[in-house]
């Protein structure tokens, strides 16, 4: 996420190494590089000008403390300004309304409104324990209505039917009546979009908004849309009383221009950020954490929250008790660990939230721990008998050949998995006997898990 911007801003700060303090002359070239980095990231020009001027004013005359290098001091200034541009504070969804609280999603076609509606519904159901109803007023695309119905079933939300013969305002009025009748807490309204801003779409959005009288009006925007995202944000902000923004497809956005521009252009907080295709891939947007991620400092707090929400505590406790009793870490345990990693988006998603040292290539780590690799390893374990999973040492040459064939892979892949399991088993033994210190000594240089160094 935002790799290009991260790399360019980090490089700009490195150019200040060896300087005793930050002065107008020695930061001139660095500020120019920051300006270019922001422009290349498709950040809106007014935002770039304001951002660069603010960091230049803060940097000149900044004393460099004993614990900070000039580059670090400059990064600190950039971080502070990034947090300000991104909104300073996290603004949660406000559901303090007479049920049903209506959340209205607006945006262009292709921005991901329908998928985002389902993701938001799942979050409200799981995290807020709310009863949620979904309704589509996109009478121009029957497929969008069908898609929302399917997704509602997936996430456990109620779906209010609609069809292309109805007027969008009538659909909303009927959905409100149905929501009240079923004692629904939150009604999510998925609206129609177009490939570009036009008067018809805006007129319809305003009429539906009036009929819905929503508590929250959220603008859904594709973070990879660049300058188009800024233009559409301005148009929707002028037409509707927006209360917030949801950025979608951020996991595929190497630039980050929309994240930095939309907040500034609309003056409305970014509420959520979509980071994948799975229904649970919707994160609360924290300006300070996102600024840290952009600057390569990681986002450990979000990672901890994900682990708490997605890792099975029962399985973890069961494994801990098993190790404590002196029983080995078998291949079924390894499979459980791999599946939980996949559930969290794979190692790549986790590495993005960790502060990676400058001498370690994050891309190389991600390649070595790709989702595809995890799936291959799970396929190998699935090709084994229960006894082979419990007692890996019984797997001889002929068994390896059978396992590899069953998984559609090579014998070398089976050997690699068995070697990885052996390393993890040794690590688990050290952890059960002597705690974290012994486990850390058993890890490769840099503290990375086996097979990822």
C-alpha cells in the first residue's frame, strides 16, 4: 500500500544525513523531492503546495536532538503534517439515532459501493452487534441488486428486495417501513453510480437522500482513481451533505494520492479503508497509523487488533496446553497456523503493518511468504494421512512421492515443508521450556520466522 510514496519520502529524508541541523539551504533539495513525490502520487496540487509549505516552515531552524538524526527529525515533521492532512483524529460511525439509523453510500460506478455496503454490514453485525438491513436503489443495473442480495446472505444481513420498475425514492420509503417492522438497527442504502459525474445521477442521489434522511452520508471512492477521485469527491461534496469518506482498493494502490487529497478537498473525515476482496477486509481509518504506514514505520496497533479478532483463541490455548505437556508440534498444528495466517490476509498483509528495517527488502519477504505458497503448503498437508501428520518422521521416499502427486506438486516442495515444520517444532520446544528468550535465540538473524529470512 502506497509503496511509491513511502519509498520517495524515505529517500528524501536520507539526503539530510550528516547535517547538524535543518536549515533553508540543506532542506531545499529535500523539500523539492517531497513535492515531486506527492505530485507523482497524484496528490491534488493545492494539497501539495500547502503540505510542502508547512513542512518547510516547520523544518527551518529545527534543532536536531542527540537521539535524532536530521533525516529522522525531518521524517518526524512529515509524519506530523501527514497526520494533519489525513484528519488528525479517528471519527467512528455515529449510530446514535432512533432505529433504524440510515447509512447512505454514494459514489461513482466501479468504486466498490455494493461490496463496501456488505463489508460495512458485516462489521456492524460482528463488532457493534447490530441488526442490519441492506437495500439497493440502483434501478439502472439489475446485476447490482442481485449482487447485494447475494452478499447480504454471505454476511448475515437482511436484504430488502427491489426491482428496476420501482422509483428509487419509493424503494427507500418501503425499506424504511420494513426496517421498522423488523426492528432493524441500521439500514444501509446502496445507491446508483455512473462512470463519471453527471446531472441525472446527482439529481437522483439528492432525491433519494431526501427520502432516506440518512444519519450518515458516506462517499465511497476508489483510491486508485487518482485525480478523478478528487474531482468526483468535490462534485459529491457540493451536491450532498457528506459526513465521511470510505477509500476502497487501497491494498492495490501504490501511490496514495486519493488518501491525501480527498480528506483535504471535502473537509470530511475518512472513516474506513478497504484493503482486500474478503468481506472482513475493511479497516477503521486512523490518521496517525496511516501516516506511520506511509513512512514505513508500520502499524502494530492495527495488527494487534486483527490478531485479536481473527486468530482463534481456542486453538491457541489448545496448542499452548499441548506444548506444555511435552507433546510435539505436528503437521496438523502447522496447517492450523497457515490457515490463520491466510485468514489475516497472509504474511504480506502482516508485513505491511510491521516496521521493517532498512536493510531488509519487504518485497522479498512478501514473495517468500505469498498466499499462493501458504495454499500449496496446506495442499501438501491435506494429502497426508492422519498418522503422517502426527508423526512426520515416518514420511519416507515413497510416501513423499505419493503426497507430492496428491497435492499436484514436486517432492522438493514436500521436503521444504517438512524442513520448515522441523524448524518450527524446535522453536516451539524452546518456547515451551524457556519462554520467549529461548525462542528468539532460535530464530534466524533479524527475528524472522523460519523459512522467511
